[in-house]
């Protein structure tokens, strides 16, 4: 039997963020039509590639 490659794994990260900042971020994502987790994933990916935000 051939081994099938595993799908991408997800990791849960927990940070303490003040409520007004989080609420504004979620509202801004909603206005632009983005999911907040996708925005964070892309920022982390770009930071890992470039070393800057």
C-alpha cells in the first residue's frame, strides 16, 4: 500500500489580547470579507519568509 501524505496540521495559539483591540480586528476583517484566522496565518507566513511584518 502506498502511504498517503498527511494534510496540513493546525495549531491552536493562545494570546492575551485586550477586548477592544480584538473586537476592532474582527470587525475590520468582517468589513473586508476576511476570516481573522486567515489574516493571522498570512501575517505569520510573511513574517517567517521576510523576517518583518
